[in-house]
């Protein structure tokens, strides 16, 4: 057994549990601030692995680490018949019966004296803050993980440092080989005496700040003598190098060939290049746009998952991945031949992406997602504002129980999607080689 693979799965799952725990804290803290009585705070689903009661709230961890919940009393308003001044209404159909059953369950934890501590009686803006607190916490985590990645670790980049993998001979691009053969012409770099680890800093007096700078200057110069400034073991040095002309792949389109461009004969060194805090915002913007596009195209993407699961088609690298698939990727990353920095960077990037996607998905304005409750609160605020402007009586609380049939339909679709993703991740998983 590859223990690094197992450790990678465990590390990812712990990161996921940490994200879920903070998501639920995003609901718990504002709920307590606004006086809602919270009976349970749980990370995970299924049987309880550990719990402890503190005050009026039970805090615990459950065995299935694929979610969590905060249980607040009075999420739904009671039915009209529960008001002693009104007659009890009777269920007349399956949907109405379902709604009333759920209403009854929502009232089980409501005790005498809890009138002002039930969720549905809170001000509309308090409901919005409580229910948006979870996704907001995911966005904060996504930003923190992105900052750790960019500022603390860095992104993979090619530095203008001569790589140990650099060949000392000229191999034409028409020849599909990687090693030198007897009789091959030596590269200008080898003839000039460049060594692995030499850091190129100037080209005929022009500063080299990146590998792209070096490539652009070398190619545009063409064949002929140049002065190449390097730093070797901390000491600046200048080499006289005579470039030669070679056909090389186009930088923008590798399918095209640039004829007779300047050629030095070195490969760059891959490094983790740290970014500024300001670049984290741009990175988050790009990641958000990709996540929004993925959510918008989710029905189409799930059709591809179906084909991958049951027809053996190749998984779309940009398609959705479930918790099982992401866990397997975490194991594969840790068991790979990448450097430790690269492994940590990919795992942190994976957690950042999952938190962002989790937050955005939860804000979809459909129950049982947090966005459904947020939409209910905003609608209630809009109705109350309209009534105030029109000098009408204050409207009643928005009764989200009326959309419970739709809620159960959405929940069923989500369970089917989750099950399909788990199956696809088991039989046709995404891997680092795809």
C-alpha cells in the first residue's frame, strides 16, 4: 500500500471537514448574536462520533464527512391552526400533508418562552445575514487559501536559470529524440561554458527579468555574437556567446514554426514564484468566473459525467468532481514525484477551489440551499418596504414552507447528482495524467 496516497486522502478530507466546520460557524455565530436558539452544531452526517453539550447547544462530529448543519428552532412558521385564536386547518392533499408534517417537526424544539428566539420571527435582514454567513465563510476561506498559495508558496513558473535537463547538443525539432548522439553540434551555451544553475540576468545590456524576456531577446537577435550576463554562485559574470539560427516552435502557437530565430540552447528551471497580495484578487476573480461558468453549465457537465460513468468516455478535466474524486486526487498528488512545494501548492489550490465552488453553489436561490433562505429573507424585506411606502399593514413573515414540494424535488436532484459523481469518481476518476 502506498501510504503517501492514503495520507493525501486523509489530508484533503481533514481540509474539507475544516471548511465545513467554518461554514457552519458562519451560520452559528450570527444566529446566536441575533438571539436564535441553536440546539445542534454538527460537522458531518449519519451517526454521531463525538458530541458535547455546552449551554443550550450540542456540538459534535458525525461519521460521514460530506456536510454539516446547524439546527435552529422555528425555521418554519407554524400553520394557522396552531394559533389558538384561529381554527386548525386540515390537510387536503399529499403536498399539504407533507408541509404540515415538516411544520410540526420544526416546532418540536420550540419551548414556552421561545417566541422571540425562533428563526422565522427574526427581522428579514437578520435572516439574510444568518443564512449567508456560511457561504461568506467559504469565500473567506477561498481567499485565505489563495493568499497562502500565491503569497506564501507561489505559482509554478519558468525562471531564466539554466536547468540540469539542458542538452549540450543541438537537436533539430524535426528529430523526435531527447538525447545527444555522436556528431551532434554543441549548443552555443555549451561552447561558451554555461552550467546548470547559472542565472541569466542581462542580454547585450538589456535586463532579463523572466524566462519570457530571455526567449524574446534571444530569438529576436538572430545568429551572431552577444554578451550574456549571468550570476553563478552569487557572483556576476559576463560570457561572450555566439548564437546560431534554428527553427523553433512559435511561442503563441506551438503548431507553427518560427524559421531561423536566434538559438542559445538552454532550458529554464521550474520554480515556485511568489506573487503579491494584489494578485490574489485577480486570481480570485479568474477562479470565480470559472466556478460561475461551471455552475451555469452544470446540467451539460453532468451529462458528460453520465457518459464517463456508463459509456467509458474520457472525463472532462474542467468538469465537476465529487468529494470522493477530489480525495483520490489528493492522494495521487501526495504520492506523485512532484516536489514537496508543488504538492502543497496543488492541495491548497484544490481546497481554495472547493471552498469557492461550495460558497457559490450554496447561494443558488433554491431550497434547501442557503440561497433559498436568503431569497426568502430578501423577498420579505422587499414586501415590508413596499408596504411601508404604500402605508399598508405590515405583511406576515414569508412562509417558505409553501415551496417545500419544490425543495424536495431539488434535494432529490442534488442527491442523484451527488450519487452519480461518486460513482463516476470510483469507476472513471480524474487523474493528474489527464
